[in-house]
């Protein structure tokens, strides 16, 4: 089992962890509808890159 030889300082620990923080999600605006959505994901209206790829289904048709 690996055991460290001496204690790591707070500065060394902080330097190692400097890139561990999470960034915000990258958002894009749809060309056609203007909807804001995450990159490489469809918008809530079903549009992706200006084309409608998912047609909203009506729940009343039973």
C-alpha cells in the first residue's frame, strides 16, 4: 500500500485541485425559434440546429 513520505502542504493540495471546479453549462440559442438550450441537445420545443427533429405528441388523443 502506498504511504506518503511527508504531509502535502495546503498550497500543493490547492494547486492540484485548481482544475477540479465545475463550470457552467454552455448554452446555445436555436437559429429558428430562439430557444436557449444546452449545446448538442435539442431545445424544449424539439428543434436541433434549426430543424424540428422531435414532434410534440398530444396527450389528449386516446
